C-alpha cells in the first residue's frame, strides 16, 4: 500500500528533475520509466550482438555464445567450451521542460557457460538480468488535508527480475538447426516511501517477489550456403507474485510498527507471446544482419496506473567487417561492427509510445587463438519531452569477454 499514485510520480519527476542534480546510482537502471510494470527491459547482450544493433536471430555460434536464438548453439565449434561474461556502464541525461538530471549506472550483463560435444549438439547455461528497476523521487510536497501543515514524501525503487536459462541446440542436417530454451524468471522489486511531517516520520516498505517459467523455440536455416534465416518464439507465461509490507512510524522519540504482512498474494504478471525473425548474409569478409521482433502485449489484458500496454515492435540492422581473419597481423583480425535499432516499446503514456532509437558501434578484439574481448558503444534516445513525459539520452559502454578452449578431446601419446 503506497499513498501516492504512480501516475503522479512520473508527472512530478518531469517537473522536479532539477532537485536531483548530478547523481550516482547503485541500482540496475536510472530510468524513471522503470516505475512501470516490472521495470525496463535489460540491455544485457553477449559478444558481437551488442555492437550489431542487438541483432543475431540468424547468426550461428561460430563466433561465440549468441543468446538471440537457441538454435545457434548447434554450431558452436566442436569439442569447445566457452565462458562468456561481461558488464555495462550507462551514462544518462534525463530531461523534462527546462530541467535535466545526469545519472550513471553499472551492471553485469550475463555469465554463460557453453559447450558442444562432437559437433552434435550445443548446451549453454546463462544467468542474466531480465528487467531493471531504479528510480528515486525526493522532496515531493503536499498539504495535509484539513490543515495548513505540509508533509514531504521521498520514494525509492530498486531491483528487477533475473533469468536463469538453459539452451539446447541440435543440428538436423547441414542446413537446418533447431533449439529450445527453458527459463526460470525470478526477482524482487522493492519500493520504499518515507513521509515526513513536522513531528513524525512514516515509512512504508513494500517488497514484491515474482517467479515463473518460460519456454522458447528457435530455428535456423541456411539457403545456398549464403543466406541464413532465423525464427524464434517465446511462449506466453504467468509470473506469480507475493509481497511483504512493513509500515512503521516514528513519533515523540519512539518508533513503532503499525502494520506488517508477509507472503500476501498479489496480481499475476503476464508475459506475452513473442516472435522473432532474422536474416544474415556474408559477402567475403562483410557480414550483414537484420532482425524483427514482435511482442503481443495487448493480449495480456493488463493495466498499470501510469499507462497501458501496447504491442511492441523491434527492428535491428547490423554489419561487421574483418580485413583478414587469418592474417598474422593483429589489427587485420579485429572485427569492426556497427548497427541501428528501433524499439517501439510496450508502454503507452498519455497516448504516446515510449519508444527508443539506438546506434551501436563495436570491436571484436582477438585474445589468443580462440577468445575475444568485445567492446561496444551505444547511443540511445528514449521517450520525449512532449506532454508529461521524460526524454532520456543514454551512452552505454559494454565490455564482454568470450573465453574459449578445446575440451573433451582424447590425449595423444607417442
């Protein structure tokens, strides 16, 4: 139970950004749009995908772990074990009207373990963020009803969902790969509200716990050794939730608990059907990719205090170029990447979609014979300053390392 409607939060945050100044956050995100639903979608990505406009549905696994399609793991190098992990730093400018705020947030993107035995099938286990929550509103002033006295409200939200997933990809023939993934989604979203008056202090802490399972399928098909097609489907699922609430009051030098509840059932959260289509082709040392994803949020029939759910469309284009992958000169083996991405978003506020435009640039730096250090930069614009909304410009730097070694091979004795 929170005393100020979330719609008021986002309106106030657009007009009171100047109260925050420059801030540093330990949350997983600094976006005010993380007030909505279970938070904002994570920017986590692996390897080359982050520099390719977040594309990869049609890309194989010859260059490392690709979480965009479980079928890609069928093409991990034979008898290879891969450890893939990384992190990001986000540096954002939020603006509304004539006011602005700067935030910086750091987070890990994933840790993945994968292998392929005898080239028959690939298995990958991954832990990664799924959604992120991180907002802070301070100094909200309101009058006590029937009195001239004012009270001040501060609100802080944090947490999000994590995804633990197992992917299995198998090669059907030289042209067709299939894959399946099973995910366990879980996490906590915490919101703390403090209400201060002249003589008392009231705090409300609400922790919402969600968990559920989701299944997905993937397919990749190669045509004429040049054209690669990919298809994915994530089936709709239900996340069940409970909450703990503690309401305490400090008055006249003493603190007391007014209300405390545990494991109270809350409304389920519904994840929609998601379809993905991808295409890639290689022209000598130039790789071109294109992805399209569709999420049917409107079919979940959910509502939120600050807006409504709408179907989501995501378009991505990517390109990478390596001068000579087999050259002895290091700089000629570097993989140069770039991409564009448009996300229509699944949130509509004041009849306006909260969409995102992004441009990405990246490098794949060889480390030894089989490993790579992947560095990428993304500049994105989210939202708008129209109406009551907030505009975000975010600079994201991602570092990801993919360590590869040959396993499962018998020793040779002379």
